[in-house]
């Protein structure tokens, strides 16, 4: 009898790393299990010898013991941008600090000039190879920030590009408005006026056009103060947008506490977060997004307090921070590897950081990030038998099959 079986497809004989916190095994592992898909949804997760599996006569994919994980989620990127910052990097290597490059009008503002000069089509074309690189590694959902336009028109242009990326590549995009990334040159010395523009015009326009899900800020001595970020977050909440913050990257500005006070989705970077910040995040259930790529490229010495975040029970995500200046690489697997080697996360923590915790950092915990009945059918079949293999070995792509919303989008024969 097969008429009651709610499956279109079955992946059997899999080693499922579910990342389901209710499964009491490392990585939520279920060895020798099957995964059923109906439409774009996981309709069952069950042992391969279950009656429903044995009696199913539809399309079956035998995983032959291979590892299956949820689709990877890169929850912090700036992958839409114009130009290159290789010259910044060259300067930094010769000893010019990040803050000094920013003060000289380099850094973010040089990318702003290059991004403003490009049309929507040109920006889209330049972003696609980066997105393809992430998708080829198994990323099925990616957050994309604006923040290199810094005018109403240019911020909306970037967000439209972010939206159009998902028409070109089978991937889910989570668009974030980051108008408070830097003070644009035309507002030099008038930061409060620019904050007013963000709060009164850019946020309402992005919200009414449905171009952003969240609002982000760069809360730092070289960017925006806690008070200015507070005004921006208040405007974001008025328009029912999620809250995120680049905080405590170069110094402790107490931005994480501000994010927590606004019940933010995530506070990101956190190298200089103190105990009060950690405790505030634990109380608010905001996700700590760790970005080891920026730490590596900036050759920073101060690491985020992983042991304290772990002890306080703050969920930790890991992301590429893909951007032209401080983290110029399109590889979530490299970010996960760096989180282990540089920050001391376990492979299980780092992979949780690109699945379950990353989904939470994008307000998608109920729909993405784990292999569970009812979740969106985004998952990956790997030429691997243990999850640590996909973190440890770089330079070779062990991805065998990528399934996005129930459809196979990349298959190795
Ligand atoms: Zn960033």
C-alpha cells in the first residue's frame, strides 16, 4: 500500500546530520536513515527500514551511507559591491591600520564610489560569480547587505540587486539594509543628519518596497555611536524589520547590549564584547555571529570570547562576511574552518553556526537550518561519512548533491 505515503522523493541509506537539537547525538546524527520530500518540504525523517520506506515505489536515491546535512546558510555577507580593495589590503600588509585607511577616505568609501558608479545590471553581473561560488559549496540561503550606496537611490539599487540574485541562482536571499555602514562624504561632519535620512526616508522606503527584512548598523568609533544606532533601530522596529548590528569589532562600544535591548536577531563580530554584553545577549536570545575571515584578513589579535558565549548559552553562528575590504573570500567552508582553527569552535559548533544558529540569525529558525519534518527541503549530500570532513579538508569540494526547495540543483554522477 503506497497511497497514504506523502512522499514524492526518498533519499535512503543516509547518515543524516540533522542538527535537530532534540536528537541526542553529536551533530544530531541519524545513521542509516531516510529523508522524504513532498513538494518543497521535508515530509518525513525515518529509519531506512521503516515500512513506509520499504513500500515506497516512487523515485528513490540511495545515498550508500553518505553524509547528508541541511543546506548551509551564510548569514552575514556584503556580496553586492563594485570595484576591488586589493590596494587597501596591500597597504594594510605594509602596516597602515584599518582605522587610518578609513580616515584617509579609503576603506568602505572607496567601495561606495565604485558601487554608485555601476548600474543595477552591472552590479548584478559582478555579484553572480560570488554567489555561484557559495552555492557550489552547498549554501542554500545567504544574507546580502546593502551599505555601499549610502543614498536613498543607491541603497535601494543594491537591495534590488540582492532580490534579483535569487531569480538567477536557486538560492534564498535574506536582504538587509545597511545604510548605516559609513557616513557618506556628502554628510561629512553631519552624521546626525545622515542618521535622520536613514530613519525618516531610507528605512521607510526599503520597508514599503519590501526590499529588506532587517536593518543593520556599524556601531563603532569610526562609524555610528550607540545613540545613533538606537535611533536607527527604533525606526526599523516601527517598520517591523529585524535588527542586526556590526558591534564590538574594533573596540567595545556596548553595541551588543543595544542589539539585545531591541531583541535583535544577531550581534556580529564581537571581538571586544564584555561580560555585560554576553549576559545581555544571553537574556535576549540574540545570536552571536562570529566572522573569523575579517579577524584573519585584518590580522587582529583580539578574539571573541567563545568560552564565555558558550558558557552563557548564547547561540553562535559563523559567516563569511564576504566583502571586498576585510573578508574578501566567497567560501563558507573556509569560514567554518577558520572558526575552528582561529576561534576554537568545535566542528559541531561551527557547522551548527552555518545551519541551525544561522537560520535563527536570519529570523528563519522555524523554516530552515535543520533536517526535520516540516522544514523546507534544503539539504546536501556529501562524498563524506563524518561532518568534520567537510570542515577539515579544503581545496576539494566534497559536495555531491545540492537540494533546494525539494529540487536537485547540483548533482555529481
Ligand atoms: Zn560585515
